[in-house]
């Protein structure tokens, strides 16, 4: 698999009209790259999608998990008409209570909506929900669009794009940087590629859910895959960084140092990091309330390693970190796969003394 080199890069500050800022930027305009125009990324036969606007636009949202719930909630709060679908319909209850309509299938949500957003767990889920018989693509038509914010590999993203475009719809991949908190605060960072016209049309809605939107697409089909690649790069760094923090805390404990003091020292120097400040105190207390599930971080490192392998790169740090997440996810009876990814700490801590003693007695 070749790594796509994005030919355009733009960071578009995006804000909701309902939350005025001192200097609100104009609606996002996709950047023109040398030798191409943004509209060349759209399928020539697909009519564009009108710029999204509360009161005028119906938005679909499929995949109401941790992130989808927060994102769809913000769209509702901004005044959009929202139709939602989730495999487990009960997770849509808070949205329905807040005014969303519940669709029976992802196809129905997409058929009712002008633009549908997806936030699914992994490549398998993203493909199933987009391309299945009752999936989003089946509800697509010219003048509609699908924005997939799931973190997936580029191949999955391209397969979803093909299914949507085959029905005359426009497609944008738009995985996000930022976790549950930023999703609730409307402070995500979108990493988009695909049909530039859809990116432009979605500016107001991306602004409701995020604080910045990068268009990484380029010529031809909008370089679908560049957004997925950027997301995997970011999460390879993040997953390795968290694993390094976990090892540092484990080492501190083994050396008889206070883990809290380690966080304090780190916060004052060059390795100060918002993620350490956010997650560290709970890690010290061995609490891992799920914001970014560990199974998803493991998935992202796996996909990053596959991307690296295809490019002929060996990422030793990311590979070791992936091993730590895999060990944590497999830890018997601990349910760590669904815990926050900071639970990787459990994979690097020494076994409790009593358990270790029992284990060594058993081995003797
Ligand atoms: P989540 O809470 O685990 O939600 C996953 C969603 O996918 C649920 O709606 C789930 O439906 C659905 N799903 C899973 N398998 C499915 C299938 N086979 N068919 C249909 N639906 C399926 O995950 P999340 O934290 O919201 O993350 C969603 C995506 O965003 C992931 O790709 C993740 O890597 C990415 N992401 C997450 C964060 C974060 O901090 N949480 C940050 C950035 C990016 P059910 O409710 O029926 O299980």
C-alpha cells in the first residue's frame, strides 16, 4: 500500500454560529492545491450538497457510542434536525429525549438526512454500517453526503467512499483527534479527506463539533486515506506516549518514589503534557474511567503498524506499546479492553506481591 502524500493542507478554524467568538472566521473554503481545484475531488456526476444550516438541514448520525453521543448532542444543541441510529438502539435514548428522531436502520437515517455522520468502533463496524444491505450507502442519493469520523485504515475508508459514490453521494473521511471531553465541549480536531465540496458544505457542522478541521485531501478522488493516515500517525504517537508514562509510573513505584511526585516533576519540564495532567492522577489511583477505550487504542496501534509495514518501516516503539495494550486487553477478568487506554498501566505494573508469591509457590 502506498502512502498518499497530501497535496493540500489547510487548518480551518471552525466554530458554531451558536457560540460566537471574538473573531469568527468565514465559512471554510477548501484550499486549492497547485495543479488542481477542490471540486476536482468530487465525483463529476454528483451534485454538491448545500451548506449545512440549522433549521434547514437534516443530519443523520450513526454510531452512538462514547464519541457519537457527544457529537450528536452538540448538533442537536446547535439546532439541527437530527436522525440517529445505533446497533444497540437504547444508547440513542438520551438523544431522542433531547429531540432526535430514531431511525430503524442506518439506511433509513441516511435516506432521511442531507448529510450523515458515522462514528463506528473499527474497520469492520465502519464497513458493515456503511456498505451492508441496510447501511448508509443504500440510503444515499445524489445531493447527499456521508462523513465517516471513525478511526479506520485507508483501505476501509476507500471502500466506504466507493460504496457511497456508487449511489451518487459525496464522501468525506473525517477521523478526529480529541477524546470524550473535547467531544462534549465541541473541541475536536477533524482530519478530513475526500470530496472537497462536502468538506466545504459541512463547515458549520464540523464547527459545532470541533475547534479545527484540516483538509488533507488532494487530486483525483480527494485522496481518501490521507485523513486515516494522519489519524493513525497521531494515535501511534499518543499510544506510545501513554505506554511510556505507564512505564515511568511503574518504575517510580519500583524505586520507592511517589507516583504523584513524578507527575508533578514532569509537569514542570519539557515533557509536560496535557494528557499526563488529564490521565495521570487517576492512574496513580488505579482508576481508568473509559473516555478512549483501550481496545480502540490497541486497534489504532495495530493499524499504524500495518501502515508502517506496507511502507517498509519498522516502528519498534509503537510495536512494543501495542504489545502492552494487547497484554492489558487480554488480562483475565479485569475488563480492561473497555477501560480507558490509560489502563495500559496494569500491563506494566509488577504483579501484586501476594499473587506473585502464590504464583512462585505454584511454580515450585
Ligand atoms: P464506542 O463507545 O466503543 O462506540 C462504538 C460504536 O460502534 C457504538 O455505537 C457501537 O454500537 C458501534 N459498533 C461497533 N461494532 C458495530 C457493528 N459491528 N455494527 C454496528 N455498529 C457497531 O467507541 P467510541 O469511543 O465512541 O469511538 C468510536 C470511534 O472513534 C472509534 O473508531 C475510535 O477509535 C474513535 N475515536 C475515539 C475517541 C475516544 O476518545 N473515545 C477519540 C478519537 C477517536 P453498539 O452501541 O451497538 O455497540
